[in-house]
């Protein structure tokens, strides 16, 4: 990550802190941009600028980070709803649909963020695309049983080139849920994200996909020219 990109991520994360109010239950996302948000949230709590905040983490990594920063965390099972969830994204299209999951936490992210009254996304301007799948592969969480068969099925989807996501040592990445991850590349982008999501979710070997459609209340975008906010109300 370049120094420029780091500063943009920090700017988006710092701006998102303005959405947080005392007594909130927050969904805490996973990834490099959200890590800065969690850092700034911990600082605000320690300095007394925010009070009575609890977080629901979307990964074990975020949970560990939050505890180290003194942010109280609870399980999603233990709260009726979330006031707000904040997370990053790998791509954002003009309708504020997302590809997420390259931080390897897409299933928990989607489950937590669906319970939020408002889900806000923090990104730098490089994540904005005209069509999902233009620049990054779509992560798909799959069960280990018959994983190769599921990869073969994914490769039969129109325009899809799927591979099992492997670690440097050749072993499959394993999510916090004990599942594997497939990476689905679409050379021309994803023509119909809603149809693809429906197809993926109907396959027994697929646990969840990285298409986050119709979930986003707004996106905070950091660019060299400054930070701007795009909300659903503006579309």
C-alpha cells in the first residue's frame, strides 16, 4: 500500500467517525480501511469524545483489534439490531452495489451488515467502477467438501474463470467459518450482479458470495481533492 493510498484510507475512515454517536451498537468491518476506522474509534473512546459504544466484529481479526484498543465487543446474537455498520469495499458501482470479501470475511460481513439500520462504506477513489468485476475477482465462500467440484461448476458460469484461493504454501485459505474461498474473475465485468448472486446462492456448495447488493446507505470516498459522500438519497 502506497503512502498516498494509506492517507486516503485514513481520511475516509476519519470522516466515517462523524457518523457515530454515543450509545451506538456498531458493526465493525474487516480490512485495511476499516482497521483505521476501528483505530480512530478506539482513540475517541479513550479520549472521552464518544461514550457507551459497543461493537459487533465481522471477523476474528477485527475482534482482536477492537479488544486491544479497548472497544467493548458483543456477539450479533446478543443485540436486537445495529445502529450503524462501517466497512470497506473492493469495488463500488454507480448504484452503490459492492464487491466485498477480498479480506476473507465476506459471510460474517454480510450477516452483520444486514442487521444494521444504516450500512456505510469507506473507500478511496480507486474502488469506484462502472461495472462490478472490472478490476477485482469476486470472492465466493464455499464448503470444503467437494470444493473442486464446486470450482468446476463455477467455471461453467458464463464468462467466469474460477480458481480456489490458495495460500503461498499451496494450502487453501480457510475462513473464520472453516470454509474455503473461490475467486471468480469476469474479464468484462459482471453483466447482471443480481442474477449472478441468485445463481450462486442456489448452489449447495456455495455458502455466500461477495456481491453486496442494495445494502449500502452511503459511501464515503477519499480522493486527493478531498472527501465526498455519496448516499442513496442522491441517486
